[in-house]
């Protein structure tokens, strides 16, 4: 009995001290704030309501999403719900009202067929370009472009093919294919241009970035599918290899592709029901556009400076109030 | 803790020395026909390699795959009118409101309050109190420390979210699982019907069913609960069913003779006697639920998986490490608490459990203190919102720097190891498996299965291979099979070295075991980046990831098996003056043969379960196909086909190893089993 009590007492004392230390004696009454909140609610808040913003899994997207979200929250009083989802899942969510906005779409003909009004169920609609231009292509690390400038023309690739050989490429040069989320025709391009390469899929953006980073550091031979805007390009300025130029229709049949990727105007896609609603955020999303440089700045805050997306967005908004004002109309 | 092992002389099915001498004889001779088959295969390969390999480029699909995709598209097109979906959507709404209600109680501001109903101090107090009541004061301290670490490291909300999702999933698993466990525990036929479904649920990669789950249950908490439930349910059904089935026949006969009804027998005899096993099942289900945390985050499921994926997105291992480590902390907390709770319940049932007056005082006193804490946390903001500390960020930075230093220093050496293993080992075996015409590989694998496992293994293997052929991914399946086999060989080498070492030296065991537990529990996404930095995107990288995940289970099984070898046998050997080497190779390993086979079986299945992770680090093959199907819905059918192919490979490998060792079943609770997250698949009846 005695032992139990003294142990209990000691634990109690310890707990009290710990609590005091942890709470850092932060005072303030919850009741006061509750009353304040109730009064605010009674005044009638914003007319924005909830904004369900899909966050697709790459940093550039995150930058766009959080900047628009922060403006909606701060200026329009919206409650922004960020939902971390892959593209296909996001599009499925328009119909159920779980997703309102996809802020950066790189072109998904198959999804447009399913969800746009002319062929699909009409739950999603195109809300115009968001200003970023997507550049997809074949890239090499900068050291390689510098030491062998002629590598930037596809016609010279075969000359160097053996340098790109790895344990994975079965005697040919290795071409690093990308995260499967992206549209890729590299297997067809390699075979149709008679290149002595084998496509090895990195499988994820993280894997591609690690490969390029290592290649630049150790002067290794790497060539792969890459794109811009992308925060990593600020760290390692990947250089593009020119393929036969893109012409309309040259990528229509996936089997016969032998040309470069087109420049893609990135679009905003929104849920039809939400677009028709009277939420004040509709106009904000409609007006939002910015440039690749803008996005790379915010993406750099997140990825290189390790800021939280909220802080990164707030910082950019503070520095660029004029651009933000233009969106608010 | 050591009480667990000593008070529980568990019915270990693979008892060392159980094999009759005849078995020993056939085992040796099996290698001769196997070598002959291999030789014939190599000769046939020499003349035919490169033909009929059924290779399919990474982004190509076949008609079958498109038909499977069409199935998903039809479901999607009819989602407004599909009555099943309306029903599942109603369930999803209920799940969502349950999660949200709990979140508003403990983590999210419950408007108009600026904070949740119960602040952090109240939550910590309640959790500690629960630990005290169900177990003892040591566990209470562990629980308090764990909860505080969630907050101090900066992941209070994500941690509680994960606990909420895990809690709801486990409650549902019990509601659904216990009746099914009773069913398979009391009826052999039901067992045969249910088991393949359980195999399927445990081996089917989650990425394959995430899209349909979103279709039926929406995005967010509901999808997280359902996907967690699918993966976490089988261990409970299997283990609880096993426990009920194993209740001694004499006891049942004795009580039957007293004229009891079916329900009396079930509720008064079978379930009480199987209680300990059922709790082990519950423990396994809880840990399996935790291991789904990161995957649920792919459909916006709340929890610690989200910050792990955030770290992956910015390629920062430190950012992913801290929440990953907290998942381990949570797993240890839940594991130790449920284990201690069951031990306590056992003692109380036997009339132990200490002085009731002391306990009553403790419960009343603790309860009062908890109430005070809850009241305080409802009154003061500082006790409601967890204060922010920078220690989490400091740890993250330190880990990132440490990993950077490590990869910079050893990057060259690892590249050399990768090339050596790949060129000398992996590429050669892959040439044989994947570059053979499909019919040659088919016949050769089936023949090997027959040699090692007899007719039963031959039939299973032929069925599985035919299925793999049907789903149009033969070439990818062979590449994945090859990686799985190579990784398992490496796992078994590690298991033998470390397992024997741990068995022979108690201090080594104590030192290594926590690391093994952590290796099994930490989400693989956390170590993807360092592994990639060391080895680049390649099949070998996937193999390394598979080894990190699979080796702990195999090492523990080998260690426990070797340790279980009777000391008298070893003493007898020592008295004849044998060396340590002789003792290991002539006595300990042969007598632990059952455990070695079980470890191989587990190693294969654990490695195979990492196939999809391998697809994310450049291994290609089936793992890439699954990721591709998840990422682009027009290829969903290909992902599904790849998922089914992985299941078929798993069943095939499981049946062959099982038949080879004549293992009757191994789904029972072995010694120290509580921390083996993944359980072997397979039919318990034989």
C-alpha cells in the first residue's frame, strides 16, 4: 500500500512538472475565443464556403494550389480543403463534389473523354490556361551538355549509346523513362528513330531526381524523360536534347511516334457544379494565371528551403500583391 | 516481456526434429533430379532463347487489359444509378461522419470552439489511464511517452488521425472478423472456401484496388478505413479461426457429454479457451492496419502517411523519417499494450492480478486525475493545442545530413556491389527465366515444383502458371519472379548468419531485435530515397528494399528455431568434443530445418509484397505495371492483371515451399510472433 502510494505520488509530481514545461505556461481562455467565434459566425461569414482543392503529387502543382488556396482563404474567407490525390482520382471526385478544382492539368485526353460534357458525363469542365507552359522532352545533365555539346541533337545519340549502358539496359544505352503518371512515347520514339537505347522506367519522380542529381555530381552518363516547370531544374539545370520537331498529329498513333513532345499549355479543370455555384472563389480560379518563373520560385521555397506550402504561398503573395490583386478583379 | 515466451508453450507446428528420418533421406536426393532439370533447361534455353518470351513494352496493353479497364469504366459511367454504389456511399458517409466526429473530439477545432472538445492534456491523460487500467503502470508510462512524442515531434494531429483510422478499422475488423473466424474454426468446408479470399486480400497490391475503392467509398477517411480494413482483416480471421479449431478435442467431448448446445459450446468452451490466440490475432490486425498508413494517404486518407509522402515528394529523407519513426512508436505502443493487456487478463482469470484494494485505489485515483486533466484541457488554450517544438525539424535535418554523408562516402562502393550482383547473378538467372520461351519456362518450373513438392505442388504450380499466362504479362512475371528469388537467397544468407548469431548470444538478440521490429514497421517509402541515392533506379535497388523489409522476419524465425533446439542435444554433442562450427552445421541447423523452411516461405512472400515498391525505384516488371495502372486509369486493366499475377506468383511460391517441407500449417501464434506483421498465406487444413 505504502509503496504504491509513494510511487503514485512521485508519478503525479513528475506529470505536473512535465505538463507545466510542455504547455510553456501558455494561458488564454477557450471560452472567450468560443464566444468570439460565435459572434463572427452570427455576422454571416464569407460567401465562399468550402473550396475543395486537389493537390496532385508534384511540387509545382503544390505551389499553384497553395497560392490560390491562400488567396481564397485570406481575401475571400473560404474554407480550403486540400486533398492529396493522383490525377485520375481527383477527376473522379468532381462528380461527387469531393473535388472542386484541379489547378494544373498536363492534358489527359482519356479523362476528358470520360468527364467532359461532349463525350462523358459532364461532371468536369475546362477553366482555361493557368499560364504555365509545360515543356516535356529528353534531357541530359548540364555537365554532359557542356563536355559533349553535340549530344543535344538526337542524331548523335547513337554515337554515345555505349556510354549510357548500365546493368539494367541489356547491352544498349539506358534511357530513363519517368513516373508512369506522365504521357510517354519514349519506347516508340527509340524504336522508330532506330536508336540503340533501351527504356528503363525510373517508376517515380523521386527516382528520376535522385538519378539526375547523382549523375551531375559524379559526372555519370544519364539521359531521360524530364520536364519544366520543375523545382529541381533550379538545382541542376537539365539540358534538353532536340528530337525531330513536333507537328500536329505526329503523336496520334502511340506506336508510330517519332517526334518530340509538344509544348503543353497547362490548364485549370473544375467541377461543373462548383463552377455554376455562386462561390466567390469561382472568379478567383477563373482569373488565376502565373508564369513558370513564378511557380518555380514558390516550388523552390517548398523543396529547397523546406518551407511548408502554406508559408511558401504566404511569402510569395506578400512579395507579389499586384499579381494577386489582378486575380481578384 | 520474457514471461510471454515462458508461460506460453505454444503449439509450434514446425517443430524442429519433427520430420521423420525418411524425410531427411528424400530431401538429399531431391537435389539430383532438380539439377538434371536445370541442366536440361539450360541446354534447351541455349537453342531457343529469345523466342516466344511474350515480352510486352512498359506502356503497351493487350486486348484483355483493355477489357478489364472497360469494366472499371462501366462502373464509373453508371455510378449515379448503381444501387450497390448508393449503398456503399451511404456506408462511406457514416464512416466519414464517425471519423470527423472523433477528430472534432480530439484533434480538430470543434466550431465554434477554437480547439477540439478535449485538448492534448486530456487526450494524453485518458490514454495513459487506459494503459493503466488494461495493463500496468509500466505500460501507462509507455503510452504517455508515446503520445507526448507525437506532439513534441510536431505530428500531434496526424498521429491522432492515424489512431482514429486504425481504431475504426480494427473495430470493424472485429465485428466482421470474429463471426468469420468462428465459421472457419468450426467448419472445415467454410475454411476451404474462405482461405483463398484471405490469400487474395493479403497479397493483392493495394494500388490495384484503390481506384475501385474511391469509386465505391469516395475520397478521404472513408477510403482509408476501407482499404485498411481489407488488408487488416485476414490476420484476425486466420489466427482466431486457428485458435478456435485448436481447442482440444477431449475438452470438447467432455463438455459435449454434459449435453451442451452449439452456442454453449462456442461461448463457454471454444471462445474462452481460444481467447489468448484471438488476442494475438487482434494484435496482428492492429499492426497490419498501421502498415497501411502510407498507402491510405494516396487517397487523401488522414494520418502519418501524409507527411511521409510529403517527404517523398520533395526527395527529403529527413522529412519522411520523423513521421515514419512515429508510426514505429505507435506500433510498439499498441503491440506492447495489447500483449500486456492479454497477459493481465490471463492472470486475473486465474485469480491473480494483485491486491484488489490497491488496484481499486489506483483506478479511482487515476480516474479523478484524468477528469481533472480533461477539465483543464477544455479550459486553457495552452493545454488544448499542443505547443510547437523545433526538435522534430532538428531531427529531420540531422537525418538528412547523415544520409547525405553516408551516400557521398559509400556511393562508389555501392555502385560496384550493384553491378557485381546484377551482372554475375541477377542478369544470368533472369536470362534463363525470362528469355526462355514461355512454354519452356512453364514446363521447367512445373517440373521443379514436382521434384520439391510432389503432385500437390505440381497441380498448384500448373494452375498458377496457366493463370499468369492468361493475364498476358508472362515476361514481366518472370522478371519479378527472378528478382524475388534472388532477393530471397540474399535474405536467407542474412537470416542464417544473424539468426544463428542471435540464437547463440542473448545480448546480440536483445540488441538486434528492436532494429528488426523497426525495419518491419517503418514504411518503405521512408527508405526509398536513401536506397535510390545509393543504387540509382534499378532492379537491385528494389532487391535491397525487399531485403530491408523481409530479412527481419526471416532472421527472427531462424533465431527462434535455432534457439528451440533442445539443450540436451547440444550438450550431448559438446561432450563428444565437436567444434562450434560442427555444432552449428551438424546439430543446430539440421534440427531447426522446419524453421528454415518457414523462414524461406516468409522471405519469399515478404519480398514479393515489395514488388510494387520496386516498381517505384526502377525495377520495372509487374511492380511498374501496377503503379502504371494506378497512375493512369486507361491502363487500370493492366494494373489489375499485374496485381492478379502477383497474387498467383505468391500462391505458387507458398504452395511449393509448403509442400516441400510438408508443413501442415503455420498460421498459429509462434513464439515472439506478435511482431511479425505479415502472416503466411495458405490453407491451414491439410
